[in-house]
């Protein structure tokens, strides 16, 4: 699956949410972007966020944990 298709799937998933849910998801993602990347808490939070996003999208595929 290409990056374009993955992005398209995420956008389609966001379309199924109501406005409040969409705002919460976007705020959560924006919050992840403002944490120092060298912080161990950041790495843990990012892993948890990716896990939650995969679950929300119904995707059980494993991603490379090296990011």
C-alpha cells in the first residue's frame, strides 16, 4: 500500500467521525508534534498513539517499531 493510499484511508476514517471527535483526534496528533523527540516519554507516547490509531482504523498490521 502506498503512502498516498494510507493517507487517503486516514482521511476517509476522519470523515466518518463527527466534528467533536475529529477535533480531538487532530488535537491529539498536533500534541504529539510538540514533544521533544529525544525524550523517552515521547517515544513511548508515539508508540501508544500509533497503536491507538491502528486500532481505530481497524488495521492489525504491525509497523516497524524503530521510529
